[in-house]
């Protein structure tokens, strides 16, 4: 079945979100709608929709004019075996002592490395993104410095690659949570694939809003690889769940956003131990 995309750009955040809502309310509803601020410094917003049928050009043209957007560009996406494509494109990642790989690369796992199996079909959070890799490298630095963590949680865990890395490093069990139900299911599948059943507990929760997460606090290591906005909003909550002397590893933020996040956590009693940049992404290691 062919898939069609319809993409446009505009300058107003409000208009972009309004256009996204209008697309969702079309009579011939698209299968997905996305609204994103472009990261090239242009100040533009991109609005896109996916259709399982050829969209109505007239309806799209009317929406574009109504929301002061450029005319939509409609394209047919060729059918692709995405799992096979991802397997071709995703190569193993080395981050300090950690080696992240898919089952198609099982024969490439080197001796003496901490291996983390993440299937290609679960590409988000595999370690290939600069934020995930940065967090693994930050964890590696703590281990090299002689840190031993007995109570760890991964907030916004995605595939749970960070939680599993901690569980494979220290003997204590690790908590992992995500606001998205599907992400939690993916995390649980990865935990089983890495023979960590009973070692990593995966929960659906927004931040620390879960009885089991609160009961385990305070934590001596917290991962939060999310986005700048949620990181700033969570600063007081993360501080209240971090043990004195404990560490927090934060990522999901662009390099130019790092100072704002630092300021939010310094106000909560954290000090910055390390700031690493990997491409356009920053990872912060903080101590309370």
C-alpha cells in the first residue's frame, strides 16, 4: 500500500500547531501528523502528515492559505522494508566499555566489553543518537572514577538501554520508567533479550509519578535523557529524589540549551562535574 507525505513550513509557532490540529481534523484523516521547530536556526516550523491514500490537494491548499503556510509538497513514499533498512544502516556503537548492537551483529561483540542488545526494529534509543551515546560515556566515566551505585533509575527510559547498562555494571536492581506505554513494552522486551529479567523493573509513569518509584527513593544515580523543557520542569522533583552525594546524568538537550539546564539544577543544589558535547548534543553529569 503506498504512503503519501504532505510537508510545509511556516514562521509562526501558533499557526504551526493550529495547522497540525486542522490536519488531524480532516475528513480523510491522516495516519500521522507532526509539528517540529526546525533546528537550522531559520526560525521556521515544519508541519507534516502521512496518508495511506493520495491526499486532497484542494483541502491542503486551503489549509496552507488559512494558516499562512507555504503550499504543501506531496510525495509518494516508496514501500520499504524498514527493519532491513535499519539493520543495514545501524552499526554497533562503542561508548566507553559499552558495546551496543543488534542481533544481526552478534558475531561482532568484542571480548571484555559490556554488551547491550537492542533490536534494529527498536531503533529509538539504540545508542546511535548522540544523547544516548553521551549518557553511556558519562556512565563509563563514573565507573572509571570508582563510583558504585546501589540505587539507579532511568526516567524517560525509551528502550531502557541506560537502565540495562547500569544493571550490567552493578549487582543491584534498577528502575526504569517512561510516559509512553509502547516504550515500556519495548523496554521490557529488551530487558528479557539481555537476560536481565528481575534486574530491571519497567514502569509507565510521568516523571516520578508512580508509587514504586517514590518508594525506592532517594536514588544515587538518575538518568534523564529527555528534552530541555521537561528537564527544567523536573529539576525540583529530581533533586528531591536524589540522595546527598548522588549523581544525575542528563541529556536530550542541544549544546546551546545546556546553560539553562545547568542553571535550573544549580538552583536545586547540584554542581556540574562534567559537560560533554557530542555533535550538536550535550550530556551533563551533576552531583547533589
